[in-house]
């Protein structure tokens, strides 16, 4: 359990630091004063001030914040006659609107950069698994549709496919609907239609083949397949969110820090027999998923998230003037309260699943 906690703190720490560092660096680049750069939540355990910024490490290794001068009415002046003083230089709301948009967007964008850099490590050491058919199962639709061993899946329902995981994910989410599959055989491309077959035992749909060929990636291939890896996690995250909105997934399927820690613990136990390098690469790959998730979730146009702040900034671009800070602040406060309620709900779900398991 101690190992799990250490790994959890390291993964969350790296992902959150990358996010807040994006806000921090782009704010500095645009002349916006950063009052505080903090990692974690809860009580402070380490804090110091360097230059104009206070750096804080908090007790709970989740979340983080970058507080800007003048953001939500927060200024560094504290004297009694503050109202008679000029606003300090470097106020967030005094910056050009596109500078503010860049500063807010930089957090999620740096999560994407981190995911790509980590993917370079994973793909560089373990290679990538491309969607080459290895074998087909009697009685399943893939064989009946004319697919053969050695065929490489290139598209499913018109969507370009690069990795084995994309085929597995598409098959699992098919719902039994016919799937148009484009594949390559001996350099030529062919198309067929496959209707996945439901397995009562596994409670999911299968096409009826084993798939996956590991290739080594160097040079441009390393860059290319690392991009494909990040793209894959983008697709799975966005499609999962759409399924949640459509009611195909419930709020009970959401997982928070406790659930993530439990997943890390299970993954470490499963990969441990294969040696330390496998465990490390698996955890790095988990960090890729988490970083992409954090980036996308923060871009949702919801109050208190980066996406909500971006929404107000784009409204300002269209209107030619900002929304009243009081009104925007109220919306974000309500959103923050709702977010805290959701976090409590997810925490309860995570703990319930662990005890039920």
C-alpha cells in the first residue's frame, strides 16, 4: 500500500504540476503577475516566496491552483486605504483578452504536451501495437466476413485506425450494430461489414479475432506513434464523456482519486510478475491517460473549470467588453460548490466499490 501511495502521489503530482506550470509560464510571458503557485489541497505543509510568487505544497496530493493578480477581485494590496490606491501592475483582467485566453488554455495544453512526452518514453521502450489480425475464431462474424490472418485494420465506420486498442474499444462499444471495416491485405485495401456477436459470459460484444502486432518505433515512427497514443486516449475520453451525457454510462461509473489509487494498486499487482520495467512503463502509460483526462475535463465549458473561464473570455471577444466580474465570480463560485458536491459523491462511490469488492 505504501508503494501505491507513493506512485499515486508521483503520478498526480507530475500531472498537476504540468497543468499549473502551463498557466504559470504563459501568464509570466504575458506580463500577468502570479500571486500563488500551489500543488495539492488542504493545509499547507511547505511554502516559500520567491520574487512576486508564493509557492505552496499542500497536504492532499490532488488538484492545484495558479492565482493571478486581480483574478476574481484578488489583489496583492492589503492596506486600509486600498480603494484609493492604483491597481498593482500585472493584473489578470488588465491583460489583453487573447493573453488571458492563452493563459487559461495553457493548463490543459501542457497536459497534452506532458502526455506526448510520456508517450515517447512508453513507445520508445515497449514499441507500439498495431491492428494486425493474428487469428480468427470459428463461429464469429470476422471469419464469415472474409477477414484473414495478417490483415491490418485501417478504418472502422470511416474512422481512421492506427492502434490495436482502437479496434478493441470500437468493438466493445458497438452495441451489436454492424461495423464497416476497412483493412489492408498485400498492399491493397478492402472493405467488409461485420456485426459483432454478444458473449453472455463476458457481457460484451466480440468481432471474433485476436489482434495486435508489436512494432519497434524509432526516429519519426517514435514521434508518429506517440501522437497516435495520445490521440487514442483523447478518443476514449471524449467518447466516454459522450456516453455519460447520453445515459449509456451513469454517474456511478465515475472514478475519483480513491478509485484511481485502487486501480493503480491493482495494476501494480498484475504487472509485478513481469518485472520492475513493466510496472514502471505501465504506470507512465497510466499517467498519459490521466494527463489527457485532466486536460479534457478542464476544457469542459463548466463554471470553475478552465473551460468555463474560456467561455466567459470568448463571450468578451464577441461582445467587445467583459462580463461583469461580480456575475462571473458568482457563476464560478456556484460551479465550485457543485464540483465539491460531485467530488464527495464520487469519493463515496469509490469507497463503496472498494468495500463491495
